[in-house]
C-alpha cells in the first residue's frame, strides 16, 4: 500500500510544474504568437490609455488650479468604465480564439500528464503578462499625450500623484486581463485530451 500511495505523489510532482517553469512556457508562447499577443495587448492598451489620460488630465488641471465640473467628471467616469468593459470583452474573445487555435497543443500537454490547474495557470500567466505590458504602454501613451497638450503646467505637476495613477492603471489593466482569461482558461482545462487531439481547427 505504501508503494501505491508513493506512486501518485511522485507523478503529481512530475506533472505539476513550478510557477517559474510555467512563467517561462507562457513567455515562450507569447513570443511565438507575437502577432496575436499584440492584438490582445492592444485592447488593454487602448482602454488603459484612455483611463490614464483622464487621470493625467485631472493632475494637470490641479496643477493649473482648474476646477473639474461635476457633469464632466461623471461623463469621464462613464466613458472610462465603458472603455475598460470593451477591453475585457476583447481580451476574453482573443483568449477564446487562442484556446481554439491551440486545441492540439493543449491535448498534447494533457496526454503527457499536465494537470488542469497547470493549463489554467499557463493561460492566466499569459494573459497577466499581456495585460501588464499593454497597460504599461497604454498608461505611458495616455500620460505623454496629456503632457504634450498641457506643456504650460508641466513644471507644476505633482509627479507623485502621476506615478500613483500610473501604478493604479498597471494594476487595473493586469487584473482585468487575468479576470477576462479565467473563462477561456477553464474551458481549456476541461477539454478531454483525446477530443482535443482529434479536433481540426
């Protein structure tokens, strides 16, 4: 009985790869599919660029001692919410397409003993990386655009607030990307290996 209980534990250690290894595989998958990765990241980038431009505009207004009308603030909040929602939908769609394109790859990994949680982790890491880099570029684009249009107040800007908003944008973009990938990742993990292997895309 001891031998039988030790066997599954040993197999479990072999097929549950550590996070660092999963990270390397996810990064390699992104570089292999760079075109699709850029399209997925672009959805996050545009949403976060708009969010950061709103934040940066508020910081610039504060530097110029300009008040923001309540109606305009509400309109901005609505537009930001809609842009982020569109980004999430776009990321989810892109990740679903990625799962569809990689049926045989997923089937091969599962036939070789990959656990469901490893498949989920792989897709979530990929999405998190795309969300982070997309958010980074988007936040920088949004900030630079506002600074170029408000050069007269650059000297008075509170850069600590600007950096704080930059961090908030990175966090929001990364978290939303991971949330958007949960559904596609679960779908990939639930696939039967034999079914995945014989699927023609």
